[in-house]
């Protein structure tokens, strides 16, 4: 979890970032197993209008398909074009819209694809995503219908009026060819169908039930957020029956300012101590990089520091037992795009694997590790020791009621209950089924690295939600770690030195392996 206050939309605009940049979060990725495909543009384009906006765009015929070659000079805007059919597309039976992008220029190109329903304005009644393609390379951009910025949005799939394609603020001249526009349906099988498949039988569960040790080493300095790690905290967690802890660490605040970005030795020793306490208590421990906000804001500038951190961490802990697990980065999000993040994953693993060839490494998608963003995550196929992760805080108005750092008037959400109605339970089932499908299709274990409810929600609702989510996650072989041990979303009352027993039992009772 990131508890620092994010920029509001208006602040992003004031910084020169358009809402279109926000749409990059659901960037390209392997879509679930296709069931049905509908070509949107064939060889005959006489019935389709090409509306240009500060680009040079022309149709190109390729066999039974037509593509668009378009180019733009450097711009601080989003030059692009629209593909407008003479009658609306009915995509009510489809889930994604897809196009192939080939970069025929000499510089990387960030291309945004937007699916527009009547009344679309860039935020409402449209869905969008983006892809960054290197010179000479080809990529696929996939838009999940009904998604905008990681949230469900109303979209009339039966009335799609156009597709928009544009460059995301090109710094230099860019040229691409975009074609094979198509709509696809995807696998909608739920748990009851998937549980009987051989793929599910082969699926492994990486962790059981655990606790996040948040607000300690991920604070600007330990203790500044009111919590310090103590040795007995590890003992208390282990004795309760949990089998793992996740350790969020703000490494970037404890390094030299310039290359080689050496990590402060005293801080390193503090992390050493935490790993020792977890190991002594037979707890698996997932050590991550948390709150590296500069990397998210400017990946190009901060990549060297990111890779230096992992080089140092990997070397330091190379001899640790396999119960010590690495997690590359907590909740990557915009302005970092999925394309950039997928490239950073490869680079980070390249500095980790020489010293830790079989160490388990956890990786989540952009979009704050949301389930809906898993489709954007591309993991190196030849690395078999990777675990995918997602974070789960839905419904958000319930889990984050009164959370001041969210950046809006969340005090009006206070009093939101989770009663466990059929509709509420089904929403959780649908979400976790989506994660399970991704796990099966990509043959990767998956882990719910964070989930929780703020303590401003009523306790009965917190317990009901926690029990149902953990039960459903466990059935799907999805381990989890509650956010967090104390502070904000507590499961343990640090002042009274005691568990919040009903919540502990809800998280733990259904979470043990073998139950």
C-alpha cells in the first residue's frame, strides 16, 4: 500500500499530464485465452472515415486487412486520429479491443488506443490503454472494455462509435503502422469450472496466510509513522499460526545521492535483523522495494538507482535460505507505463539472478497491482521462479473510508458497510476468479500481497469481508498477507498488546494450508 497522498486529477493536469496519460495503466499484455474474434477493419475501408488530428495518417492494405500508417513530429500534446465506421459496432459479446503496432521509425513510440461509446469525453464512456514500442519492434495493444484507470466504468458495448489512436507526447518524430483491429471475447470460466481442470491441479500456492509489517521500514524513517519493529512482533505472528510476513522497505531514502547509490550500512543491518527474526520464527519473509516514488515519476532517470538497489540487496542476501523472497517494487503506477515496467522487470532480474539464480521473486503489474492490470504484466518465460502478485481493496469506498491520503473527501464514505449480500460476495468471486484465470493461463503461482480494511469501518463488516475474501482466496490456491499488523488497517492492537481477535480469526481460520 502507498499511504502518501497522491496527486489529484487537476494537479496532474497542472503538471502538464493529460488524462490520456492516466489511461496507460492497462497497457499491453497477454489477454486471457481467446474464445471469439471479430475483425473490425477489413480490406474495404470505404465505409470507415479516418479523422486526423495533427498527424499524417494513411490507409495501407495488407491482404484481407487494412492498417494505418501514421507519423507525428515532436509534440507536447497527443496527436492522433480516429477510425469512425459508418455504423456503430456492437461489441456486447466481446471483452477487449486489440490492435498490432509496428514501429517503423527510429525512436520509441508510445501509442494510446481508446474505444469510444456515445458521449465519450476521455474519462467517461470510453476505455483505453497504451503501449510503448521500440524502433523496429512490434507490439500488441489491448483495451479491456469497461475499464478506465483500473476502475470499472460504464460502457455501452453495443454502441461503439469509434477507435482513437494517438501518440503520447512524442519527444521526437515517430512513425508506426497500426492494424489488425479486432474485438475478442475471453475465458470467463469461474472457480467451479476451473477447479476440476488439470491446470488447476498443477497450480502451486506460494504462501499461506501472512501479515504485512507496514508503516515501519517503509516510513521516511522508522518510527516516524508511529510504529517500530520489535522482536516479539515476529514471535507473536508466528505463534498465532501465520506462516509469512511481508516487509515493506523504503530503500531509496537510505542511499547515497549519487552513483553507485550505496545503501546506508546501519539501515541494511536493520533489514538484516528483520530477516533474522523472521527466519528464527520459521516465517517466510518477502522483502520488497516500497515507496520508490521517484522511479515511478521518472523511470528513465531513476533506473540506474533501482538496479543498483537490487544489485546490492541480491548480493547481501544471496546466502539466505529460500524462505527469504524478493519483491521487485510495490504498486508501480502512472506515469510509469506497463511497457516501461515490463522492461524494468527484465533488467532487475538480470542483476538479481547472477547471485540468486533460484530465489523466488514476486512481481506485480502497474495500476497499483490491481487485478484488472494483471493482463498488462509480461514475465520472462524462461524464469520459472517468479510469483505474480495483486493487491485487493474492493469495494474501495468500504476499505478506504476516511483514508485521508486517497486525495478526495473520503470522510463521506464513513459508515459504508459490507454486509455480505449475494451481490457483494459475487463481486469478490468475480475478481478472484479473474486472478485465478490469469494464473492458470500464464502458469504462474499468484499471491494477494495486500488486502485489508481501514479501522474506521465497523468491526463486524471488517470481519465479514476478511473472512469471505480469505476463504475465497484459499480455495483458489492464492496465499495472502493482511495489510497490516498495526496502524490504519490493524489486525493487532499495539497499545493493548493484543490481537483484534475476531479479525485475526477471520484472516487465519480459512488461510492455513491444508484446510
